[in-house]
C-alpha cells in the first residue's frame, strides 16, 4: 500500500510554490534533455580526468581489474587500415603530445629478471588473461589512453647499454577512445648477455614516441637488472612459481657422468626409466642419491636475492643444476632442481612441491603417473644409517638412508602441508612444454 505524505505550506513559501507550478509544464518537457546533458557532461568529465588528466595508479590495481579494463597489444598484431580523414593527428605542444596520454611500462617495480625473459621468450602456453600476456616476455612497453580514436604514432625503445639490446622501433595505431591500452613490443634481448648476468646492476631504458612531422617525446627510465639466479615467483597476487622449472637443466653434460656413477653403485643394472617396475624406478633414484651423497653435496640455506622482496614482489635466489654441480651446495629449491634435472634426463616424471617456506621433490614411480613418492632433498647429506653399517651392508644402508628421506617427505611433510592447504605441485613435464631451461655455461 502506498502511504501519502502531506506537508503544510507556510505563507512565505506561497510565492516560490506558485513560480514552480507556473513553469512545471515546461520543466517537465525539458527535464529529459537536462538530465541527459548532465549525465553526458559527467561521463565526459570523468573520462577526461581518467585519460588526459592522469592514469589510474597501476601498482594498486589488481590483476582482475587489469584484465577487465586494459587491452594488451603485442608486436605483430595487425594494425588497422584507416583512411587519412578518419585518423586523429597527434597534437604536439611544449614538448609533449596533448591529445594522448602515455607513459613507459616497466613491470616488477622497475626490475628486469633475466631468468624470466629467457625462460618465457618463446612461451607457447595458453595464457587467457591480459595481465599475463603483458608480462610474459620483456615486460617493457607503452601505456596509452586518449579521448580520441585512431591516433598514428611511431615508437622506439632503446637500451643505454647496447650489450643487452640496441634499439627496437615500429608503428602503432591507438584505436579506441577511452580504452586503456598496453602496447608490449618484443624486445630483441641479447640472451647470451642475460645468461651471464651473475650480479645485479642498474640500466637505463629510453622510450620514444614520434609523430609524422618528426616531433619527438623521449623518457628515460632507470631500471635494475637482476641476477640470472633471481627467480620471481609472485607479483602482486599473480603467481609465477612455475618459473622455478627454468632452472632445471636436463641436458647438462655432467648428468651423463652422474648416471655412469649410478650404474657403478650396483644398486641397478641399467638406467631404464619406466621400463621396469615401481621398485626399479625407486632404486634408480636411490642410486642417483648415493652418487650425490658421496660427492659431498651439502645443504645450504641461502635463498636471499640481490634485493629484498616486498609486499608486491617476491623472489628467491635459485641455483641452476649447473651452479649446484660447481658448488656442491643446494638449498631446498636447488636440491629439487638437481633431482628433477637428473630424473627428466632418464624420463622419470618429476614434480616440484612448493609451500610458503619450503620446496621438495615428487616423482612418479610409473609411466601411468598413478603413484607418486616425495623426497626431502635437504636430507641428502645425512649419514647416520650409512655410518653405522658394516662394509657388507653399505649398499642396503644407502637405500635405507634414501628411504628415510622418502618416508619423511611422503608420510609427514606432504600430508601436513596438504592439510594446511599450503602447497602447490608444479608438474615439470607440463611446464617444460612452455618454459625453456636456462642455458648453462
């Protein structure tokens, strides 16, 4: 039921009320247009503030918001053929273009991770969101927005240090008014230089825009080139933990020597992968364990990178298989990388199990991938069982020592982390189809 409300009209209000009543008919007729014009002014003003007036702070935007509001354009995307009378000429005044807002893009808080650039240079995985497409290679580019459509521009990106890359350039057409666009060209990185980046150092990248009259706007951005051993695995809420698989090097020449030594242990008669039963698979891993143990592999807890992690960015120092072989040291991630490299070389499928503070190995015991065991690689240097065994029972003692690390990971670690919902399993076989291994020296 509708309840009507009645109000007394005071004498002093009579004149105002009469005026309103007098013009009510014309007001009603004009009201739709007035409201439309007001809404249009509000919308246009909001768009102008958002575009020409300034960008939304990208560092505070979630990836979900990014995917919803941003269009990512990659190199090689066909540019539209637009008649000259439909294009909007860039307006140049006082050293800048005034009818299109732009800024350089340098993801990861102004840091470049060579391990990411190399491992994702030819990434062929199915990436179904704009954010991942914008960072999957160089993470360098341009951010555009304008209230006009079809603005033609020429662009350049140049490294002040030519050993990283020289210069890349091309044409770009900003197409849709009001659409925030990230243009991410392919950067011709010198992969050999990146692979040798063992320490972190500053680098300047110059971003340039030109119009057809030769007017130029240039901005230099100081960045920080990280070490090849620094692995980024989270940026804002986007996870990159699969990049740990880039440090697995299953084609390293040292692997053949380790496998020959594994045969000499007499724990196995052949390196056969999944050609035998489950026990044969386990004994192959145990033989590799014995070789590495006897080489004196030690656990090293070093995980810090050249710069500290932040709330937005988390990274860790990781030794490649090559690094670990040269130093005989490995932290939890390194040890998992070492074993995954060796197992992939003999076609045994491996899994990297990542938690908030730890990493250990999983390996399938058959080709069907229906059974999996876990291995705590940081127990590689343990010798309590081996040291107590008489010479005649040394081999059995090595197997028992190995199985101690298997039981600890399989029966204690994995169930506890699983119950706490604190683990991610990275299938190395799956990601090797997309992420290339880092080169070894």
